[in-house]
C-alpha cells in the first residue's frame, strides 16, 4: 500500500514541491502530514488584461497574496485526501494535517487538520464540493483550522 500511494503521489504534477509523511493505522486508516509552503514561495504577481488587450503583470496586494497562499494550503489538504481515497480502495478513514515550518528555525506549527470517512467524502465528491471552494468543503467534514478576517492563518 505504501509503495502504491507513493507512486500515485509522484505521478501528480504539483505546482510546488510537496513534502508528506504518512502512516497506516491499519489497512483502513491513513494519517498524513504535509508541509505547507511558506507565503514567499507562492507567486506575488498576477496577470490581467490592460488597455488595448495587453497583458499587464502587477504585484498582488498583501491580502490577495495571503488569501492565495491559504487557498493553496486548504486545497492541498483536500487534494491529498482525495488522492488517498482514489489510490487505496481499502482505506475508509483519512486524516491529513498541514504544518508550516517557520523560516527562523522555530518548531513547526500545525495550522489545519481534516479527517473524513470514505462515505461522506464520496457524497461530497458526487455533489462536486471537493472541486469547488476548499474552505466550504472543509467545513462540511471534520476539520480544524482558523483564518483571520483577512484570510490568513493566525500567528502564534
């Protein structure tokens, strides 16, 4: 199971490098930790149509950049849950925790944990919820995370 899951995760074209560690409680339950990228690793510029149908590349505001980062983190957790269920049909319970490793060598801190069983996940998948807004989808399953009013994970 371990080798098959690793092969499936390696086949994905991730937008940023993804570092995961996982453990099988038994053949029906998987726990996974993922290291979430830090804010500076995501692009801070976006393209837009300018006057005369030209493409203009502009710096994102800090709030927009932070929201992009956190949508990426929430989406990454959901994607990993889905990949586990897709790759391992005997798995009935998945828990994925996302941690951030601060740049200043402080210990990592967990900012999100999500857990679900296969049946509720399948229902969300059938409704198309898992491909929509990650924030909304995570609220429909057992998850713990906190975002500030500006869309950032709170600092310790």
